[in-house]
């Protein structure tokens, strides 16, 4: 990145930083949501809730199906998502 383009894009640095943080938070949330150990723990908690009568059979089946689907299709990160700012930066390099 040249000095002129660097100076012109300097006011956008907070936006780029915020987008970077949001991207990493999203990746971590997806990773934790699809972690097999976490899904199995949620299944165990769901079974306990059914046994204790905290949820009904229909709610149990819906949530169980959703969690089993997460186990069958594990999350595979496709790589870092590209923001509009990143694409603009690459053009100036």
C-alpha cells in the first residue's frame, strides 16, 4: 500500500478493525457451536430437561433433531471471510 493510499484510507482503520473483530468472533462462535463435545453436552442437558419435565416431548424431539444434525454435519471452516475493505486493500497493494 502506497503512502498516499495509506493516508487516504486511514480514516477507515476503525471500520476495518471492527470488521476484523466481528469476523473472528463469528468464526469462534461457529466453531464452538459445532464442536462435537459441546453438542454432546447439550444433548445430555436436553435429556436431563426431558427427564425432569422441564420440556415436553415435542420440544425435545425438535431440539434433538437439530443437535443430531450438527453432529452429522460438522463445521468445516472455509477460511477467512473476505470483507469489502480487504478486497479494496488488495487492489492498492
